[in-house]
């Protein structure tokens, strides 16, 4: 993941369900990670930049990014993957990177959208492993 070279810190937002549904562990659902400039947490504002969104379940609040359960072939139409291995497909356009993990039926079971400043071909093994895994 990208980290600006300006003083600040990474901050993750966890999306929880309403009272009618049971809360799940934070690793289930939607996680949004930003880089917040400065030292104050505060509220979301123009003082932070999106670093990563990841989800392992369907959530209508994601709108066009509600990719879990979608057909891989449909999502890849017109795109050329830069990496494919063990059910993981990566598409990169400039610094914008979409990591899709699919099941045997080629349906997305989790995804990650990340800002990556380095081309995939220049990432080391541990960086590539971090990018292509959910946790």
C-alpha cells in the first residue's frame, strides 16, 4: 500500500451492521484505510487520502464497488490482468490496483482496491504477498 512521505498515520474505518443484524468480527465486512495527514484523528475530511478498500461480503453501500458475488469474467471484460495466481487476479492502471479473489465457480469472494505507487513487477515477494492477501 502507498504511504505518502508527509507526516501522518494510517487510519482504518470498519463498517458494522445495524441492530437488526449481529455484529461480526472486524475482519468480516468492509474496511477502508486512509492516510491522515498530521497528528489529529478527528472526522473524515480533505486531510486524508484513500489508501485501500477491501471487502469479503456483499454490501449495497459500496455501490459500484459491491463486487463480492460478481462473475470474474464480467469484471475482467476489457482489462488485462498483470498478475494471476491461486485464485487471485490483479488489474493495475497507474497507481490504482484492483485485487480480485475468486472461488472455483469464478465468483468474487473478496476484493481489495489499493493505491500502489510501485508497478507490480517491481514489488518484492513480501510486498506482493501483502497486496494479494486479504489480511
